[in-house]
């Protein structure tokens, strides 16, 4: 079987803008087997195939009933992330969205909304709520990479759109009728600049048992994924202070006392004052203190009887010490037993949960 090759393509619309989250497929020409994906945040469509095969790339633009072939190429063409194969749609995304929408058989239509601030900055991952007019309950979601949210509803239904304000409340911003749906985004404009939506919160660390993770001088790394801005903190109270803008994704990495990192966690900021934010770590922490001859610990320790229920043998002594002196311990211990007026002799067939066995183990531990 020949080695597979990787084809890296980038999908553009007719206006020259790359298209994200577009439904795309690849297949060998004349084949019914298809590889389905969506373009990523850079508009890339990456797939693999056999070398020197004729491959068709298909796409399903907004409002299209089915996939259309947009490019036929040879799989062995050289491509990379920095130099992808350029593939163009016949029309711009805006043209596709303006086309007439036929209501679905289920009576559900889609209406698009685009959220911008007062300076017309597109707001990404920004929280939005929608609800039928007159209802109190609402559905919350966040805008996509183009600042757009999709709202599903019945045809000719009055829809209310609510957005977050600087008082950390969702306020009614628009009321429209869904009619037969619209793929041309309806603009929702905020009264405030995005730069003012600064969130300040504390994230509480918990261990895997959901107990407070409080370790002195815990190292924490915070990375803003959008700007790749990195910040290193040292905390001792189990709470991470986080300041960022609403809609920003941040990656949090907590380091163990030995300096090794735990798995990073991603956190999306959805409000200005998020309370009770908790981050569960895959660790188990026991806090305690030790006084002379009186250790204390705040975790229950269950004592158990020895479960092996068998004899300790000479061969096992030899394995433990890995020397020829294992048997001499028995003689030494017998002398100690005489001094303590103990009338039994230590031998190689003692139970491991007996008092004498414990003394032998303590003796052996000095040589380990």
C-alpha cells in the first residue's frame, strides 16, 4: 500500500475572503466515498489521500440544498499551511446568504444576528440571549468567529435579542419577526465599546475529590489564547485572580510542587462578575501539620488487618535484603526476645501480622 499524502487547501469566497466553518468534502473522482469536514478558523481544509489521484473538493455554501464541486486537482500537488492550495466558491458568502430561503418541512427557520460594539468592532464569543416575545425564559449562546449567532424559530415568530451590558445584566436590544428566516445577518449594536467589558473574578482550585486545593506558592500560568499573552502567578490561597475581557478564552496551567505541569484547562469569560468559578485538578491533596510525637492529618486513614494470611519464609527475607545475612537477624532477634522474657523463638514460619514479624520488618528496614 502506497504512502498517503496530505493536501492542505484554503477555501475563499468570490470576494477573496477565506471562509470558516464551511461544510466541505473530498473524494476521488468517480468514487462515492467521501471525507466530510468543516474549514477551520483559518479557512483551511486538510485531508489525506493516495498520491497522484484526481480529487474533487466539494462545498455546501449557506442556503445551498446540496454540495457542489468547487475544485478538481491532483493529490500530489505540493501544499503547506504557509502555501495552501487556493480554492474559490462561485459566489461571495453574502450573496449566498441573500438568496431566498424556503421554509423547512418542519416549520423551523434560521435567522442570523451579528453583534458589534459602538465602534463597530465585531464581537467574538460574546454572550447573547434569545427568546420568543413575551417569554421570560431565554436561551444563551455566544457569537462565532464572525460575531454571528443563529436563532432557530417558527416562521413569522417575534424574537427578542438580549445582550450583556456593563452592569453585567442582559438587556433587550432588538425585537424582530423571523418571517421565513434570513441568512443576511441582522446587526445588533451595543452602546458601549468592547474595551470596557473587563471581567474580574477569582477561580477556586479543587482537587479530584472536590476539596480545596491550597498549596503554598503554587505556580500558575495564564495564557490569553487570542493574543498569546502569558502571565505567571504564585498563589498560596487556592484562588487564581483572573482579569480579562468578556469573550476571551484563557488557558490555565497549574504546576505541582515538584515543578511539573498539570493538564492545561481552557476557560471562556462570559460575564463581568463570574462567581463560584471552580477548576477541578487531577490531584489529591492532604493538608495537615505535625507536632512532636503527635502528628495530625485531616484525612481519614483506615487501619486494616493483614490480608495476605500466609507465612514469611527465609527465601523472602533473602529477597528483601539481597544478602546472605537474612538468617542472622533471626538469631539476633531471639536474643532480644530472651531479654524481654518472651518464650517463643523467631523462625522462618512466622505470620506477617505477628508482633515478632513486625519487629523483624522494622529491623530489616534499616538495611533497605
